[in-house]
C-alpha cells in the first residue's frame, strides 16, 4: 500500500515547524559568521605581531655593531619569516572561512524568505473555483 510522502515528512505537514527551523538556521549561520570574524581578527593580530617582531629585531640588529648580534639576528630572521608566513596563511584561511560562512548565511536567509513567502501564499485567501474559471476565460486571447 503506497504511503503519502508528506506523512513521512513532518516539515511538509507543519509549515510553522519549517519556519522555526529556518529561523534557527539563520541564527546559527549568524553565529558562525561572528565566530569567523573573530578568528579573522585574531589572525590579523598574529600577522601584525609577526611583522612588528621582524621590524623590532631588524632595528635592534641595525643599531648593534656586534658581529654576534648580527649573526643572532640572521638566525632569528629565518624563524621570524616562517612565523610571518604562517600568520599570512592563517589570515588567508580565516578570510576564506568568513567568506564561506557569509555564503551559508545568505543561503539560510534565502531559505527563510522562501518559507515565509510560501506560508504567506498559503494563508492568502483563495478565490472560489468559479472565479478562477471566469478569470481564465478572460485571460485567453479571443
């Protein structure tokens, strides 16, 4: 015996449940964007700190006349550049994550809007069948 597919899908039967779920999805997506923006800000701070460290160490090595100090700086600079590259990669990854989260928020908002529109259409008064036939007759070219 074939079953009604709507009987298996509570979302098809309960548009208000679907609406609540869509609203929750939008809120989750907003929180994800906020978290990504916080991660992006932290990545920017890491990058700024790495750049500042290189600048600070370069100035210290420039002021020093000691060969040992210059050699120490040369050895440190390799690590400083690796740290800078990692910070730049972190910033790039964070920006990509933010872009992805924003896209997910846009999709969640679109789904919510679609659900709200469908509910509004279902709640709008429907013209009686005789009015639809009359209107259909007027729409036909004659």
